[in-house]
């Protein structure tokens, strides 16, 4: 039996599910599963532990889709292999585009541009999540009338088929995890006799819906919560819950396909239901917040006339003023209201826009903050060193590339020595093989007599020159007849030759001494990250012939995919996140920033390999690609609704 538990934000859906599972446990049931989003799993585990105690908490398995896959594979086995990361994906997509290049027309000219590689990878992920195989795309293209779309669809299918073949040859792709889980569940009744509750999802991918179909086919009972005020929508519905209702209809179709009856949906809050939340447990302690939730995107909203401080609207002249208002208000709440930092969240449509001004404003007010985002690594000293060395291996000794190597501080030369080398090289425009020959021109320039002191300077310069060029010349030689594995090893040997690992540790110590512990820790993490990249290069390219120039292109491509995650510095910090990604555990105060027209909610912009008309055409042909802009507008409204109802 399929049971829908519906309700608007804050109506008690999660509380109802937890109460339901608790009742099952008290009745002696132990075959219970609570399926939640990954970022919500810790909160759910803690909630069940508090309800059931240590003795009975094990009766409910709290799982995400990924953890569910691992649980099933532990029992029934699953595909194994070396997991591929973003570095390996970028390399193999580049190779796939190269491999089918002669068959491309639409994407032939730009097939090796980082943008096309990135967009092709993104589309591949999108199609996998929609459970669309390249062969299915190829088959659909046969019946197309639009000549350009037909070419694009066939070429996309061709590229993705080649890419998946390369991946399958050496790796296991975690993006196939749910597809493999579905295949396993076709032959094994993992959910037989179980009660499964699915909570806190805003929607489901095509892959996840296929897993839900297997759950419906096998489980005794399935309970699914959805943020909506009913199951059904009118034709052309563009209300805030239209996206959720569409999800409900998809699930009901799956239940019908499997012959599973659907119970009358439970709409919360409802008098007399087990999940009816007591007034003291309701999310909204203030009438104004209840009115806000009820009125959002409601054409029949009733104005709330009472005076209240539960909802504050503030206009700021610019983003700096906006962030200063947030910081000063936070400081007052901490000092006067007795709140903790962890009770407060700041939600932006895109957190990156607010990172710098918010951090600055909060720092002035001495408020600790954690911003959940990732930093690109391309400008980090270690990465600059390797990119510059690879450039020298590919193109020879240019003054600019040599200086970039030395100025990272990781090549083992003192600042004074680097400055002396740079001054001489600039004076005499030293490039190419002149770095490999003794320097004998006067350090002072033309027209000066060469004195003994000048000869001593030249001697010192030539010693430094040889120390700089020797490991780089060795690296250049290593790329003659190189392949993937030997190229990665050559870079590693170069780093060993200049003692880059120890030099990086020294840099981290210096940063720590200068009061930059986060930057210091980043340097240590970067070494591990670089080793993973080189490992991925070796695994993806193996014995494939590789010039220094091609290695540099692939290394730059891979580095563009790498980033470092933020490191929380304490347990009591304000959380800042993007509205589409953040999951809050009922904070007491929420600041929604950047609520400007076209920004939040965001006005969808058609971009990428497929435009909106092409997406709609593929959807009409039965392919589950991401929705075009008109549906994204509805989703954007729901994201805004969720953010405004999260306190």
C-alpha cells in the first residue's frame, strides 16, 4: 500500500513520519527504513535516537539513496572497480571527443574546448539521473524531423557512448550507482515485508524514481511525504506546489504499473491523526510566520494586519549595506536575545555572491561563520608550480614560465636569489635555450666594464641558473615518448627533485605563524589533492602516448574541475548556504538575502548544449531530460517558498 503524507511547510510531515515509525517499533517491528536526502541523514538519525533510545534506534535504518545502495550491495553484491573522480571524467570525455571527432559535425570545431567538455559531462550526468541511456537517445533521433536537433542528438549519443565505454574499461562510475542498484533489485527482494518511509525530498531524479518503483513492488507499506496541499493539480497549474504535485503523479503512475493500491492521502495538520503536532511542537510559534507561509504565491492571500517583529523587510542600497545589516542584527540577537550562532542561518539564491561581503561584515562584528562552498585550486602555489613546469616541458624555457615556477616559493630558492635571476633575465631578455647556456653578459647592462665583482655575480647567477634548469630539463626529457603513466610519474619525480613536499610544509608553517591556519591547512590538503590528480591521469591514460603539450592541456582541464571544500572552524557558527542546496534543521532565525527581482527567485536562463525548445522536443519524445525554463520558474518559486518557511 502506498500512503502519501501531504502538508504545507511546517505542517508536521516529518514529525508524523517519526511518530509513525516509533509506533511501529513499540509494536515490535524491526524491519523499518527511513529514506531521506544525504544532507538530512544526520538530523534524522539524531531525531530517531532521541525518540527511541539507544536500545531501539537500530530498529529503523536511516538511509540516503547512496547508503541504501551500499546496504544492498553488501548483501547481494554489486559492481566493483576503481572509482572515477571528476579528474578522470574530464580526461576521458576529452579522449571520447577526440576519438569520435571524425564523425562530428555540430561539435567538431569546439570539441576540445573546456566549455564543451564540461557541458557534455553535465548533460551525461543529467541523462543518467533521468535514466536515459545513449542508445535510447540514438534510437529517438531516428524519428526526428528537426535536422539540427537530429544531428545534435546523434552526436551527443555518439560521444556519450564512447565516453561510457572508456569509463567501463578501467573504472566504476558512482553516477551509475543507482542504475546498478535498480538492476540488483530486479533480482533480489531486499524490501520484502519491510515498511519504508520516504521523507524530506523536494523531488526525485529519474534514477531515484526507478528505485522507488522497486520499493513499491516489494515493500509491505510505503509512506511518502510531499510538501503540497493536495495530490492533484489543474491543467496548466503554475502554483508553488505544481512541481511537487507532478512528482506525486509520477509516483502514482509507478504504483499503478506495479499494481500497488494508493491509500487516501493524509493532509496535515488534521484533527485526530497520529502526526497531529501539539501547539508547542509546531514549527511556527508566531502567527505572522503562519500567515507568511499561507500567503506565499497565493492569489487569495489574506493580509496580516497585526503588528509583528517575526517578519522583517529591509531595503538596502547595495550588497555591502545589506550584509552589514545582517551582521549587526546577528550581533544584537546573540547579545540581547541569548541565541547561539548555530540557531541562525543566512540563505541566498547563490551563496558565492555573498561570501566575501558577509564574511567581512560578520568578522567586524566578531561573529564566527561557516560558508558551505568550494574554492577553486588553480591559483594555489602548488598548482601554479606544476602548470608552469608542464608549460616549460611543452614549450621550452620562457622567462614568464620560469619566473612563475620560482615565485611560488616551492622550488627551493630564496626570495633574494629569485629576484637576482629575474633582474638579469629581464635585462637580457633570456628565453628558450639561453637558459641552458652559460650567461656571460654584464649584470649591469651594456657599456659597463666587467670587474671581478661582476664576474662573481655572474658565477652566482650561473650556479642558480643550473639549479633551476636541471630538474626542468630532466622533466622535458621525460616527456619524450611518454605515455599517461610515465607522464604522471615525471611530474612526481620533478616535485621530488626540488623537494616541493617539504617546501610546501614550510609554507604551511609560515602561514600558521602569520595567523592564517585555514590557508595553512589548505596547503597540506592540496598535496593530497594533486597526488589524486596525478593518480587519475595515470589510471585514465595508462599506456596512451602523450606529448607534453597534450599533458598540459589535460592537466589544465582537470584542474578546472578541482576545488577545496570549506572547513568548519567550530561547532557554534552561523551557516550560510545557497537556497537550492542548503538543508536547515529548523533554525530559530533565518535571513533571506538578495530577494531582488530576477535574482531570488532566479529567472531561468536557457544555456548549455540543449536549448529550451530542444529540451521540450526531447521530453515530448519520451526522454527524461531536465525541464525547460517554464517548469524551472515553478521550481524556483518552490525554492523561494522553502527558504522563506525555514525558520
